[in-house]
C-alpha cells in the first residue's frame, strides 16, 4: 500500500530499501537520502518507475527501485521516493500531464498522502457530537469486568464505575470507552445478558448526567444496539466486525455512529499462541484495506471509520515495537488512528512491572503518538496523559 515511511535512522532506511530489492550499491548510496521524506509506492509499472526515478533525480532527490528496473528486466517494482515535501510537490506538478503507465493515479495518491500527513485536519462526528482531531485526544478506559488485565473488578459495581467516569471527565477525557467483556490474552467470553447487565446501567447513569461521548467496547451486535439506544455514540469492535455479522446491520441502521476497527490475529483466547508476520505493517494495512472495503460495500461511509492496529492482540514483542515505531504509516488509510498501548504487557518485557506500574511506559507510547500525529490514545491514566499532551502542545 502506498504510504509515507517512518524512518528514524540509516538502519531503518537500509531495511526499507532492501525490502523492495534495491541493489546493494543502491542501498549504500540512497539510505541517507531517505532521512528527509520517504514515500513508498507499491506495484508500480516499469515505465512509471523509470519516469519517477528520472524526475526525482532532476529535482535533486532520488527514487529507489528494484534490481532490473533500469535495465527493463522486470515489469513491476515497488518504488521509494526520496526527497523532501517541496520536491514531492514539484514532482506532483511535473506529473500533471503524464497519463501513461498509471502515473495519473500515482499523482493523485501523492497529493492525497501529502494532504493526509501534513495538511488535513479531521473531525470525528458521533451522533450530534463533534471532536476536532487537531491534537491527540484521549479515550478513557472503563472496564466493568471482573477479569480485565489491569483494572478487573475495580469498577464492576455501577456506582464505582460512574464515580470513575466522573473522575475521568474532571481530568479532561474526550471519550469514555466502556467494556463489559475482557479481551486480555486467554480471556473467556461472556454471555450477551451478562455483558448487558454490566454495561447498560453505567451508560445510562453517565448519559443522565453528562454529554460526554461514550464508546461501547463490544464485539456483540445485541450489546452494541442496546448501548446505542441507551446513549452510546461510538462502537469499538476489537474484531473489526468479524465476530458478529449483524454488527454491520447495526451500523447500517445507525447512520451517525462511527466504528473503531481493530486488527487482531486470532481471537482473545488464542491470539498469543505463536502469532507470525512477514511484514507486520504491510499485513495490518492489507487487513484494514479489506475491512474498510467491507464497510464501504455495506454503505458505511469512510468518515465513520477509525482504525486501531491492535497492540498486544496477536502480536509478538517485536511486532508491538515495530507498530509503535511506525504508527504514522497507518495514516495512509486516511482515517483517524487510535493507539491502545496503556499498561499492556509488552511494557513488562521492557522493564519488569505489574500492570499498575506501567505508567511511564504508557506515557512514552502516547508521546510517540503525539509526535507522529496520531489522533487518539486509549488509556487508563487520564490525568497523566492529559498533562503530557498539554505539555507537548505547549512546547510545539
């Protein structure tokens, strides 16, 4: 999938160039050029790849292509454009009258990517509520479960849950995400009736007292529907609408309700049993591309879709770290990106800790999200994250 690569050092640049089969000499010559801006284009026709390389060279940049492109030996190549924003905009202008080899589509996608990464501000609409995604917004986690990995049994009582919701509102939360079924690794499912018994009284009490946006964290259509009728504004589905086929129907009936689609390999009970990826970023992007198309084909408009790459959901430690390192690459999908890394066990593998001791690691991930232009973070410790974001915004 076409995207702007997140490259922090020469080693990252070399790895990306090797992925598209650049010659060893080309890797050595071009790695340093990728430190400004690197845009990966996939499946580019031979003629277009050669034109893009020549045009970038004429602008003082470069374009990395696979071995055999220059000699005309292969029909298709991935291409990494190497330059800066100014040069890419000049390239777009030069492609204005180039219609051969699919260059028109490449031009439009380059315009889209530059706008997504540098220019566009998104507005998240939920029922009659709107949130301007001009900086990282905070989704506060409220688990009304006995077995969630971090705060299980703390807010199972509706009064305790409402008190925590009030506390988060006072701390500056933007959305409250309420879940009645644990999705920790190895978690057992619960019945619809039990999940409803846990979440509906809490949603009802919050909505009776506050206008704060409420998200329902569920994979069950019956729970989602009841939550929406009670006052929820957003569906957060860790299965990306795969576990319950009726969930799409709920979204079709509720045209002002958005949905968070999360990536997960497997199911909560089995997801950490030997997950495997060849290229975790590319594979998750392909997953989201497929799920977004499912939504579009069902009449769910693009502006109602958010994505969450699913830290800890069917991921190895190296996968979690790679996602965090390159999370801005998910912006190529053109949808708000949600990061849910708060207190998760990958932090324990960095420094030994219980869930309640992982604030520092959680804050580090939110700082990464801030600097990579991510839209929302889903967290337990609202006050600390609010202060972090406020400080980073003041620094500019």
